[in-house]
C-alpha cells in the first residue's frame, strides 16, 4: 500500500520556531512594561508585533510550499492547496536529479534529494519540484517513483534513437550515432566511436573523447535529462584496451577532477609582492627626502609581516589533479606525478579542527609513497575543507582497492601481510600488538572465526571478538595503508563461513567514520 509523502518545508524548522518564540517573548515583556508604565513598552510591543507578523507571513509561505504526493501504478497523485491532480508517467517531459549532503560538525547526518519533473498539463508545461531530506541509513521515500520515471525517460530515449529521432537535454542532443554538444557560438558533433568514457565528477557529468585529457562535455548533474544521458553513454561507449584512448607520454590518462587554488589566493600571490615593493620604494623616497634613515628601518617589520603572509599564500598555491591512472601535484614551477600502480603505501587522514570548542572545518591529508626507481618518493596533498569531499573519498576507495588486491594476492600465497604498525594478517588470524607507554606490547593473534564486528569511528579502528564486551583492538585510521587493509579485512570476513551471533552483545557500534 502506498502512503502519501509530504513535500515542502516544515513548521518545525528552527528559524520559524525561534521567530514565534521571539514574538511571544517580546510581546509578553512589552505587556509587563506597559503595566508599570515603562517608556520602553511601546518599542517592545512593536518589535514583538513585527516578529509575530513575520512568523505569520512565514507560515503562509511554508503552507504554500507544502503538498503531498502519492505513487500510483503508471503515475502519481499530487494533493496541494488547489486540490488533487493526477499525472501519468507519459506526461513527463524531462527530469533532473541531484543530491546535497548535510553535515553537522563535519559528519554526514542526512541527504537532501531534489527531483525536478517537467510535466505536460492541461494548461501547458509545468514544473514539479520534489525535495526531501532523509537521515543517513534511511531510504528515500520517493526512491521507487524516481527510479521509475527515470527508467521511463530512458526507454523513451532509446525508442527515439532507434527511430532515428533526437533526444535532447540542456546543452546537448543525442542522435542515433553521435552526441551533439551545443555552445554559445556553435555546436560540435562527436561520434560514439570517438568517445572514451562518461562519468560523474565534481557534481558534473563529464564526457571524454579519445586522445583528450579534458572532457568534451561537462554539465551539472542537476540539468534536465542528465541521468538518462549518462546511462545511454555508458552503455554505448565501447570499452577500449588499457592505456589506449587518452593516454599520453606521462601515462596518467584523462583528467577526472582537479583542485586548484582559489581566485583570491592567486590574486594575493600577485598583489602582495607588488605591495611590498611599493611600500619599500615609498619608505626609501621619504627617507631620502627627510634625510632620516630611521624611517626606512621602521618599515622593516611591516615588510617582514607581508613576507610571512606571502609565505602562507604560497603554501596554498597547490594544484592537485587526479587522472585516470594516477595523480599529479603542481606547486609553482615544480610538478610531481605518480601512477596508481606505483603506490606502495597510501595514507588518508581527516582531522576535525576546533576553535574554542566550535567546529571550524576538517583538514584532509593524502600521502602517496612509492619505492620505485630504487628510492622512496612521497607525494602529499593537504587541504582544509568545511565538510567532506566526495571526489577525494572516491579517490581513496580507488587506491585502497588496488592495494587491497595486492594484499589479497600475498595472503592467498600463505604469506603474512603487514597492515599497520600494530596489525598484521596471518594465515591463522589477525595479529595485534597494542600500543603501550614504552612501545608496542607482545603480539596477540585473533582467529578470524572469533571476529564478529569491526568499525572505524572518530579517527580510530575498533575490532570486537566473540565473548568480549570491550573492543579487542584499537588503532588510528591515519596510518599508512589503513584503508586498503580495512577493505581487505571486510572481504576476508565476508568470505568466511557464517559467524554465530555473540551471546552477550556489546554496546551499539559507533557510526562509520567518513
């Protein structure tokens, strides 16, 4: 049985409740002051009236934005202040889908999904915006409807292409054998045979041609019909042999995404040296005209301060690119690059930053280490962000997958596999050496059959065994190769025979760290 789903803003939003509370408090205070004939009573009552009037107007706006939608076979029903409206899937002209993660102190708490549907109604085309927020672990209440509409559009697009008719979206047109990319001045037609790949990066659908590192098409995922475009392209783009397509002399392949310095940082890099020279020249001229050398000396502290600021700006002028087969880091005139296949150890850390107890952001640091060419090389990228970076996390998963496969190959040969400084994979179990005051303690081997749970939370890895309420192992996640080893451990535990439930379960596992 389908239940109506409420769409729109809530009357429980904090700003609306705060506005009502402020209005009531101000009016109450004004009434009390009026009783005692205080001269501030009038101003207090006016302020309270303004707050309550604002709350009333806000309530009207919230009410106008609220409606219910109910899924029906082959369509859906919309109930709003104007009554009921029924739509069929065939009335859908186009649709767009986008999601926005919601963080609290850098931790993902919920996801806001926006599904825009353009429909052919009796009075012409109309837009229906479906916005829902659901907590981590909860399913999208409209997920089935969203999938059904997108599948319907996909089937319509396939039928149009088979009938040699175009299928259009924002900035592009799909024909039977080619993709036409439209720009402000002209359009470019690209055959499917010339396309190398299509995927989502930086909240954009990116499409690459063979032999080009930069995408030929880059459109926001929230644009109309982009989910359909991506699905069709991924089906029709012929896979190419490894290393073919966008490979260049560097062998890194096409650019997936990049992180560049902000425009303000680049501007400061040019302005600060110029301002320093102007300051020195001005002080020198004044010192000569006044005949006082002390004026020039007095400007030295200012020059030093500007020099320190310039050093800080220079440290932020790092360009980090992620390619199909490796990463590249550029700082000023120095460029470093590393292929994924060359990476021996990979370290990923995300450290929350606080100032006087208030969360200010998270410092992300990625370190790639290789021992190729007979010497150890290290490539590091660090960046402070307010919340998580989905593309950096995706990069973490790609690297972890490659190194985990190497670990699995060594383990399948009966060899011990080093994980972290305190953890090692042995054929008979997981070896753990707990950290102590004077170094690591003697090793303890935990049979894989005794492990019933593991998780990573708040920067630490926790492992539970049968019959114990306290974790049997605790390690920092900011160690080399932690995430590859963690991925390998989950595979190892999933491939063993079913483990019986523990007789006495410990406290609930903490949330998985991002």
